[in-house]
C-alpha cells in the first residue's frame, strides 16, 4: 500500500481530519495551510514515540493513538496555546489494517477532545515509531515560557502527580492490583488529559509553566535553570491520588517526584492570582515557592532539607536514556 | 546524554538556529513560537527518513543532514511558500559525537542556504530515523496546490530530471563511473537544491505544482487526479543532464520517468505566463500539456502513445513500498 493511500484510508476520513476555519488546506497536497489571526503567534512542538522505548510492541493501538496525541498536545497546554492542528509521521513494519484502524480511532478521539485537525503526515516502512508535530495559537506576548519565574512566586501544580509512574509496573505486567487501584492509574497512563483549559487560564497570570513529563524534580529543574531562580518544593504538599497511595504505599511520593509521564502543568504564580486561578481550577495545589538562588530544594513540613530520590525520567524498558 | 543536552549541544548553537524576526521563541521551551504576518498563511509539511529504507547506515552524516532538510523544504517550494523554520525529531541508536557533529553541520548548511531556523525537536533512542517538519509562509490564496490544472495549460518542469535515480547504483556501490559523470549525479542525489525561487515566481501564475519525489509519471498522476484532468508528456521534451545521458545511456529517460528523488518542480502554466517565467527561470522546460480526461499519457515526437516504464518510486533498499 502506498503512502498516500495509507494516509487517506485510515486518517483522512477520520473525524479528526475535519478542517476548522483555521485549516485552509488539509491532507493531500505538498503542504497543509493554516490561518493564524493577526495578534496571534503559532506555537509548535514535536514529539517522537519509539516502540520498545516509549511503549511496548504489544500495546493496544487505540490507547497508543490516544496517548501519543495527548502527550504532544500537553506541550501546547504548557505554553498556554489553543490547539489548532497536528501532523503525524508514522513508521511501520507492516501496514496491518486492524492495527491502523484502532490506532486511527484512538488518535481521532483525542483529536476531537482537543478540538484539532490532522493536516498532514508521512508514512514510511521501518521499526514502529510515531512523530507528532502539534500546532496551536496564542495571543502575542501571552505564551507561558519557562523563564519568567520570580522570587516570591508560588510554585503550583495542576493536579495529582505520580499516577502514570505508579502505573508502570501494571503496564509492564510486573505487578497486579485490584480494579479500584489499577483502573485509575492505567487511565492516567494511557489517556492523560492535556490541561489545555488550565494553560489558557494561566495566560497573563503565571510567570512560568511547563508540563511534567520527566518527573516533578527534573521539570522544576528546567524552570529553575531557565528563570535563574531556586524552586523549593514542600514534599507534604504534593497532591497524590488515593489509588496511588493504596498501590504504591510509601513510594507514592517518589513516583511523583522522580517518575514522569504526568502531563500535568507545573507553574509559578504571583500570590495575587491564586484565588482567581483556584476558583476556576480547584484541582490545583500550591506545592512550594520560588526563591533567590538556583536549583531545586525538597523540604519537609518543618522546612528541613530532604535528600531527593534519584531524578530523571526512565523511558519504558530503558534505563539509561 | 539527556535529550535536552543533546539538542542544545549539537543543534542549538548551530547557525541554523539563529532566530529571524519570524521566530519569536526558538529551541528550549515546551513549544517554539512563530510570527505569521497578516495576509499570510502558514505552510506545513512533514517527512521521515529511515535508515535502510531511505539511506544506508554507512552514509556520510554531513550529506544526510543536508539532504534530509532539502527533501523536506522541497515541499515548501512546491507550495510556493517562503521557508521560515523547521523542527527535527531524531531517533538514534547511540549518541556518537562525531556523527552528530557532522550531521548538524550538514543540516545547518542547508538551513542557511534556505534561510530557515531550527526551532525545536526531540531526540529519542531507537533505530536511526529522522522526521523533519518544515514551516513556510505564503500570501493568502496564492499557494500552489495540485488541484488547479486546466485543459490547455502547459505542463512544465523546473530543470533536468533523473540524475538522482541515475546516481542510485553509485550510492549503493553497485557501479562505478568516471568523475565527470559520478560527481554531478551524486551531487544531485545528496544535495538537491529545493527550487524555492521558482516556487515563489510561480505564485499567481501556475495553476498546479508539486515537487517530483516519486518520479515524473507518478507525480504527474497526482496532479491529474487532484485536478481531474489528463496530462500528456512528450518523452523527447524531458530535460536530461549530459552526465546522466553518458552514464545511463538509453535508460536515462526511464530514470526521469519512473525514478524519483528529483526534488524539481513540475507545474502547469497557462501559456500567457510562459515568457515571463522562462525569462526568470531559464532552466524550465515545457514537457507537455494538460488535456481533458484523466491519467497520464506518454507520447513520442509524432504524438503516438508509448507504453510507460513501470512507475512508482522504489525506496533505497526496498522493493515493495
């Protein structure tokens, strides 16, 4: 099956390919054409997922499609951008219709959730991997970068952390759990919901933001470096789900600190905006503060420094990337 | 080496990463931010190259970097778009500094040639492959699609065809050739120059355009289908280089018809614009005409139908994709 036929057959007719006003020309020509309004900038991000590194070969193609797009769109949320469109570069060993059908359905469902159109792509033969490039729009000057955090700002997160890292032994089939624990953890792993509304809400309020993909400590390190400040995290303030507490016990906080794959926003917020943001996004939690200095400090309830767990995200099945 | 460090070390400091006015925010945050002027649309295209499919593992990383970007940017030329920026998703088995250095240098050189900035990317561990997503800008309503060809238009190409297909036995080490044949053929294979100025020149003149990547016959088939017309190609009018004629002999025309990888524009042009385009792009050649009907016809000097060679591009090392 040729590249064009493959794309047309499984993706072009999918609901996610329906063009909105912003999409002047979709799939099928040399380029897609997007309209950007005056006063807006285009936000762009690219993510690759590789079989055996980011997901197992045996994984459900519907869930893979859903998750791949969610992970990519999370970068738009982190920027305060409104989703517009995406392209998919799909490398496949074999063009298996049942697999493609399910993958396209998962992708399509997440595209509808995020209100974005598939506008182009490329299919090639090779070991399974996906590269998604996502496009969003954001008013000029209002994008949430990593570099604006100022001493005195509150350090906040958009919801509970650690569920996806907690789910990893379940994904890998290394452990089992009762349904009331396994289901919410696996749902968070396979179908994270990009916090797009929160990102839009934080425009003009948050001084810095990113989405937590590498783990809270590592990602706070990125903000601290980009903003040339220190971030202090109070360990007891980190929000955790009941399912994770039950499943992971004392290791639950470490899942949040050093895990990854949360796709929850972390942001720094001047105190004057706290009430307004909390009113519209009750799941948010203040977990610390921005200080003069550099790096990330973890403290207990008494403000005493704690040695953090080993940081950095471990890709699925990999230990050194 | 982590993803961020890898990108920063080899690409962020490269000249191609220097931001122009259009790049509001480059590498290093969750998204890049691009400015699009009022009255312009964004053109977007994605291409993937996989080791063993599109290039040999042993290939020179400088040439690979150069070629990968040229191939992707050619889609912007085909749309009449002016290049703006690109993202790179790089999947690597090992992060070999010498390889990365040379690859980044090749990429960077082509980026400077095309005046575009690297604005983001992703690096992952896995079998070597590259996905480039390129961005350009084009005045609203002036993009060159595949669907506007009308009976009576001339069918034209932007220069000689078949050199890259002719070079394939040299790339694969299956044949040797004297330097005066090998050098120009290999240069066209490894360093095709996207016909950006031609694409811009054709805005408001050509009724359809694309870049020849699958071979002249297959690509003319795409235009014929999208425009619901027939395209007639006069075999004797297809421009061929001296190097290809010497190296491939009687097979030279078949390299042009059924080969691929030319990255030369094919376009349909109302006769009234011929003189103006020819004056500014003397390498162009009229090779046929748009007719009522469907499909692609190949004719000899007397207008007699000729059976075309087997069409469709064969990926490097592959016979069935």
